[in-house]
C-alpha cells in the first residue's frame, strides 16, 4: 500500500499527529532534498514518531507567475511514490492557492502546522521561506515554533565538485541534454509519466510505432532523440528510443514524447506509462524524405540499445 497523501486543509489522522515533518517543495527529491527528508525520517524513527514529507502543489512559482514555461520534475503522484520509497509514513500536500499565499508566517506555524496538523518538529533547508510575501524564514520559524512547542531542525546544502545541488541545476542539465548528469543528481532517472494518446500514426507507417504522451506540466528537456526505458501499468519494463520535441519532419508541429519500444507489439492506448530518459542521442532534425528519416531512426535505435546495454 502506498503512503497516505494528506492535503493541508484535511484533518490530520490521529496516528500521524505529533509528526516530524520535512518542509519544502522537494520537486525531484534530489540529493539535497534527500538530506532534509532523511534527517526528518531519522529523527522520527529514533523517537518512534511518524515521519512526514511535505510538498507544495502547484509550485508557488506557478501560482504567482502562471505564464512561466513548464518546469516540474515530478508530478504529485510521483513524489508520493518517491517519499514512500524514502521511508516516510505520509506525504503532506500544501494546495497552494490565494488563501495559502495570503497566510501570515505566524498563522502558518501556529494555526496550520501546530494546531491543525499537529506537527511537533519541522526539518527544513537553510533557504526555506514561507508565509505571506515570504515573510518567514528559518529564524522566524524557530522563534514562532519555540512559542508553541514546535522544534526546528535546519539542514545545510549538499554540494559536489560543481557546487550546490539544486533543482535549478538539474533543470539546466536536462535543458542542455545532459541526462546522465541530471540523473546522478536525482539519484534516479528523470521520468515523465502520462497517458498514451492517439497520434498521426507516422511512426507505424515508418515501421517504428510509438506511444505518444503529452508533456503537460513537465520541464521540457532538450528536444531530440533519447535512449529510454518505459514502465507499463503491469510493472513490465521496456527498452526503447524516443523522440522528444515537435517532430520537424511532419506538419503540423506537435510537442510530444514519442517512445518506440523495441520488440513490443502491444496496444498501449489509454494506459498510463512512465518513460525514463537515460541518454541523449542527437538533436531533432528535419529530413528531406522518409527514407532518410528511416535510416537515421535505425541508427538511433542501435545507439539507444548500446546506451541501455551499458547500464545493465
């Protein structure tokens, strides 16, 4: 059974009150996030208390600047699964809207975290901000928390040879096509999940039938051809190659993720699948004729197989 997902306006189940909660956006739950979540889980286990990892959805940036391009690394459902695997007892989803954005820092701590949700210890990164106009920081959190019996633990940033590990670094790596770098920082492959929709059947005509997925709110990695692994609803995993982008050889342009799975001939329409990116092969290109495109696709599949075979 997956962990329960508690929305911040819902009553907190009695068995989860008194929890140690990691607070943050945690989009991607990369190495830096894992340090915060791990500290909360470790303390909760040591004190025989529930461990909760919180997240905000939609991301506050999306609320205040709805015009910005998509940037999410994970859906809410994916985060619940990731937090479950990390050892949390529940996920707390703050549904970010005008009411939450207008909540003062004091009310956020006193009325929401402590009184309503019954949280007794919070764990955050050093840069955590909260409350109306981002009026709260870790200093404010400790001050208000101390007045209402809530402890606070602060975890410093995690760095590697290239600097602090952050969601921004991962997004930049993906936008540059540096999939291996992004996956290292995430500690797992960047994966996009969606329902397979009907396309123009161009891949089938070329001998490479694809499963088309709308990119929706995910960050757009560099357009191009990728070595991928797909996961089906029944748990089966399939190797393949995928085009991510607008398909410049076909009109009209459509932004899609189009994986072609090797040695698979099933019907995936209407099913939700997850496609993990493992290696960037080449940028998108427009071909003069279909024969040239077919020859390149054969080369792309050969390269994808080599990349995936090296991963084991």
